[in-house]
């Protein structure tokens, strides 16, 4: 297996959603079935006889393809069992496909697994339009979830809906809830349906749910219940998928099946009443309730627009708030509303627009920054990603510069690592936080139409939502530093623990400055220690990065993990891999990976391509004192 092939394939997987979205957005009725790979896995056990194994594998694939070529067949299973290297396979297509489209997806799935997984005697791949799996045992036919410890994985779109979030979210949740209930009650465990967004914008939500046909009713129901809960996290993203061995659920504002391919949900939602008058009354009541909701939302929007008056305008999604309104919402920026302080200013909790909780950041910056403040704010307000704090609005009134931001009730990451909530994050939460930060930085560096370098990635700038998913704050603010301040301090006695050496000492700025800081934050998340904490080993004083490197050189870097984490929660190889990736991020700039390369490594299986690493470059004696953030 070529390492280059693997890297290219993983790059394709990482970029898949952006490609699919851009394709969909070019037309108002795009149902062309692009076979987008979502995720794949190669087993760690290998065939005893490659010749026998490949013979059985090819036989299995051939049988599966033959079955799927029949009209109306969307699920197939087959096996090749000559000698010991038996291969048992299963394939399933989405029911909205034609036989030709189904086979095309199956062929792509085979082309992914065969060259990539080599002699592995088990593997699977998910695509938008189909699923393929093979193993060297057949028990998983009857219990698709029981043979692998695989949770439902959500994959969210990178852009938020252009529709009003409240009505869009409600339409998606209601549609997904209905198909979650209906799908296990159908004969083939499949539902496709649509729902109108009640916003007057003539917007439609498309959604499907599908379980593996040989799953039990209970497995299908439980799997889709979890999928529904995971997809809820994607909102207000304009599309999302939930993937598991036993089920698949997807929604999108872009059509991916024909309007005549929907299935009537009512027979599968009705609790058993066969009275037609009852159904008519129910529908009439629902229509009346819908009318009331629409009128209420219209009145609420009208009231808001009237209250805003001349003090509010919108520019590319950024709302301009009046200073007086924000002053009133924070009780004149009183201490009782204060939730944080930083080098840029204070952060206050506020309630605006008839009940929306937000964070108001009052900036203390120089006059130079004010000249470009509005342009920069308008740019940042268009940055929408689930791992980046959403900028809701701004205010520029004389010397007063304020940002209105998404409110995160859990607060910042540092509080969970060494603050008042120390030790409360489990390993799964920590690993997802590391991956989410990487995903957010990839968006800033490569996916947004203008490259944004954060310059100040640190644990106090990572905020957590209710599901402990990370969101990067303060991106785009570094350029607003006063003229005499070249870098924001880390907030710990001015120690430059997060700052890349080439930037701190020579002012050399590139996106790899963020990569270095990410590596430091990842080590903090793993260890539960601040990068500026000192560990005394005899007469030697070690900061976190130095300590991590010493453990790595000795081959015992697993000892870096926070003792508060239960040893049953993680696999040592996975933790060691993430530590090694974090150390790669702190290498000299020429050897340091980009954030997209870092994300690829974090997203791949525990095996890591060996890279020659040297002692990280860091400055423990150089200090800058600018003020805490």
C-alpha cells in the first residue's frame, strides 16, 4: 500500500463536505449523486494467505455487485469462504438511487477499500449514497452494532443556514424526529421526506433515514434515536449526516433526491386510530397551530425591527447595535454582569433582542485599530463554523468599540484543565476538543475565502458549548493590538508559553504560528497542566513542553496523561499518537505540519507515519508582560 495513496485519500475525506456543498449550491435542483466518501476503516488483523484472501474478497465483491444490479435491490450480502481466509460482505445503497447509480457508488466503495486496506481481513467505508463492509466472520450479519465498538458519528456542514435560525432549526428537528419514529416501522427500514421552513422564504429541508435491513426493530430504533440526538448538534448548519454500522440519517437544505421519491409519513406516525374524522381534525388543528406560530413569528420580527429603529443596520450578517442598548443590557457594564477580562478588554453577559443571551466584549484598543474595525468586523461576521465563536454584531460609537458574540455558558477550556472545574473532562471529551480546535483552525487557514491567522491560540481562548464541543474565540482580533504591543501575553505572569519562537523573537508570521500554539494546547488538554507550570525534576526545572519531550525521548510519554482520567477510558496507542502529533506541531517551522496535515493525522487510525523529530524550540526564559487575557 502506498503511503502517498493513503495521504491523498485522507485529504479527499477531509475536504469532502466542502466539495459536496459547493456542488450543490451551483444549482437550485441538484440531485446528481456525487459519491462523496465520508469515513472508512481498515482492520488491524491480516489475512494468513494473501492469495486465498484476495480470491475470496473478489468473489464476495462480485456477488454483491451482481445482487445490487437487480432493479429494486438496495441491500446485499455474500461470502467467499475457501480455506481459512473467509470474507463475509454486506453492501447497502440509499433507496432513492437507480440500479445504475447504486452500482456506481458500490464501485467507488470497492476502489477505496481494495488498494487502501491491503491484506486487512476486515474493513468498511461509508459514502453519502452507499455503505460497504467486509469481515472474516459472519456474526455481524445479525448484530451489526455488536461486533465493533462504534458510536454514531455526526458530520456537520461547514456553513450555517441563511434562513432564520429559529424556524430552520425547528423545521429540521421536527422532520428528523418524525423520520426517526417512522423508519423502524417500515418494511425496509427506510424513509425519505421533506419539510417546508415556515419563514416565507420557500425553503425546503430534505432528509432520509435508513437502517441496515437485517437489523432488528430495536437496533434500528435505538440507533436512529442516537443519530437524531447527534444531528441536533449540527444546527444551524445547513446540512448534516449521522453514521453508524446499523443506521444512517441525513438532512440538507439542498435536494439530494427527487421530490416524487418521498414517502408518506402519516401511516407510520399514526398510533393506530383508523378514524378518518380524527385524522381530519388532527390535520386541521395542526394547520391552525401552524398559522398561530407563523403569525407570532411575524409579529416578533416586526416588533424587533421597529424597536431597532435607526440605531441598527445589517451588513453582510453583522448587526450594528447602539451603544445605549448594550449599555442598558449590561447595566452600564457593571461587575455583576462581568464574566471575563482580557488584554483586549472586559466581557459581559447580556440579554438582547427580547431574550437572547449574548456575550458583549468591550475592546480597549488604539486609534489605529478603530479605522479598520468595521471592515474587520464585517469580515469576521461571515466566518461561520461549528468550532468558531459566532459573531452576532458590533458597536462603534466614538471611542467605544464592542463586539456582540455567541454566549458559551460552560466558559473557557482552561477552567476545566486547571481551574475550578479541574479533572471533570473525560478522555473522549478531551480528544474531541483537540480535534475540534484543529478543525476550526483548518477553516480559518484554508476553507474561508481569506486566510485568517489567529496568532493567540491558548486554552483561555477556547470556549466550550453545552456538549463540550470547542469553539475558538478572538480570531481576527490580534491586528487590533495597540502599536507598542506585538503579541498578546499568555495570561500567566507574561510567560510566552504558547507563542511560536520565530514569531515571538523575529516577528515572522505564518499560519504555522497557530500550529505551534495548537500543539501546546493539545499537550495541556492531555496533561491537565498549564504550559507555564514548572515541574521540578531534581535540580532541573521543566515546563510542560520540555517535560513532554523528555517523556517522549524515553518512550514513556503515556505518563503525560492527566491522572484524573480513568485508565479504562482510553487506549494507550491513541493517546501516544496525539502526544506525538502535538510535539510535531512544536518542531522548527520548516518541519512543522500545517493544520490541515495535523487534522489528517488526528483523524486517521492510530498508526502514524514516522517523522524524524528533534527537540522542540521554545523560550522559557523570554517573557513579555502585556496584560492577562
